[in-house]
């Protein structure tokens, strides 16, 4: 069963391919770009938060991403993650929509240079073609390390992500 989170993971991976400065680590005094996109997903535990990685996400289909996301989250709750799953994330997604949170400004996991904070999808009135209609809307906040990137690049990243979410067929390209 696919979820909105699965779609967001794939859309983020495809966006990172187009904006590689966000799929990177800041190491001492330089930026290290990664060729593989490993998305860390924040998993809340009773005694804290862990961020297991789904490896090589940009080269996987939605069904595989969904299965792997559920698997790493379940194993995180059981304390059964591998060392690579704990350390391989190149970018993180933190989603608190299940808690009804509208906006989340997430804290970057060093040495990563970016993280998305994703709020709940909620029905809201929006204007489309001059008419007020009800649509499911969510807020996505990008936190980024300014040593690696800037606000203009962040805006372009979010624009690409928005386009992919609104037109999922773009993820097939």
C-alpha cells in the first residue's frame, strides 16, 4: 500500500538529482557531493529519534521505496538497523503530518546540508482559475546549510519538488 510519504520520498530523491548541492555533506571546509541519493527518514521512538537511510532511492520505483521505508522504520523501532542504515543518509525528510502538525522547521543532521520538514496534508480553500476550491495542501520547509547553498538555490529546489508533487509523471523522467 503506497502512502503520501512514499511519493514524497521519491519526489525528494528526483529533486536531489536535479539539485545535487543538497545531496551532499559539509566536511570541515568543503562540500562533498554524493552520486547516490540515500534518503534518511525520521522515525520517532519512545526515547528519541533515529534517522535510518533508504539507500539509492533515485534508482528505485515507488513500490520498492514504500516497502523499504516500512521495513527500515519497523526495524528502527526494534533496534535492528545496520550501521550503514544509521550513517548513509545524504539528505533527511522529517514528516509530522500524522501528528496533525501543520509546519515543521527541521534541524539539519550534520554533515548533511539539508532536511525537509513536512506538515500534514489538510483540506484548505485555494484559488484555481479564478475560483475558490478546496484542495489538500501541505507545507514543506527546507532547512539548508548556507556554507553549501543559498536561498535562491533553496527556492529552485522547492520549486522542482512542488512541480514533481503536483505532476507525479515528472518523476518518470
